């Protein structure tokens, strides 16, 4: 091979490369892969966030249900009072006496306790973002004509934007006709034929708030905690 042919062979411009169709196809494939990768990442991120939120809600639910069950199941001297100026009206609170009330302005359901050592009131447990609370207290059995001596039961429902807590508890230390039990709530029971005390707390920005007769934001539940108290 002479010098001229050698140079022509190796200096000749190569025509190898991507065609326009191949380049477009490669771009499309890369776009699909990128979109799928981003979608998977966002999906994983959403799942982690939702799982974390659900775990927090489940923990809050467990704590609240444990707290309510522990406080009410063994409580004595349970009663319902008017809630005036941030305090139960017409009752003197002693050591380990508690009360549960709802603040429609802050949408908080709060347990307060009279400290045994200082005799001062302090928060025991607060549930935030509560929009609706329904509590029914009645004898364990409706069938008895005279339920005197029968334990009461408490059925509750607490509604928040993301979760609804509900359950029922037998009030082991609070019996029908027992001294210091539902004495101030006698009128509430009388309205239902002596069977049920119904309390309905609700946020007061509801359009039907003024029209609902059973909304009793001005009431609170008092009781004496005699069990082993849970510290949230």
C-alpha cells in the first residue's frame, strides 16, 4: 500500500454514529426512566411520612385510651357540674380530685387534677384539635326497673380531624344510688328518666351550634382518682 492510499484509508471521515431516530429514542427512554425514578422516590417519601403520622396517631390513641380507662375505671365520686370560670361550680376539690372539660375556643379536651402535695390544680392530659366529644353515662343494664347498686358505664367518642377515639368503660367504683355519685347530675339523669347522662361538647364555630340542644360545653365531669395514675 502506497503512502497516498494509506492516508486516504485512515484519514477518511467516519460515517459511524447515532441517527436522529436513535437519539430521540434514547432521550425518550431516559425520560421514562427518570420519571419512574422520581415517582418511586416521591412514593417512598409519602409512605414514610404517612407511616410516621400514623404511628404518632396510634401512640396518641393508645395513650389516651389507656389514660381514660385507668382514670375512670376505678374512679369514685363521679359527677357532672357546671363549668364556670375554668372551674367546676359548686364543688370543692380535694387531693387527687380531677375534672374533665372541653374548651371550644382552643378545641382542647383537658384533664385537670388537684395535686395531693400542693393542693394546686395542674394539667394531667390534653388532647388537641378536638372537634366533637360525646359521653354517655348510664347503668350497665337498661333492663332493670330499679338499678340501685348497679355499676355505671361510660361510653365515649372523641373526634379529631384525623382520628376518632371511641370506647366503653365500666365504672367499677361508681354505683347507682351511691353517696357522692352523680348527686349534682341528678337533673341531667331526670331528663332521661333516670337512665342516661348525655354530654356533648363541640367546637363553637359549627353553624348549627346554637341550634343543638344537647351541646353542653358549659359542663364538666368531676371524679376522684383512686387507681394507679398514668403519667403520659
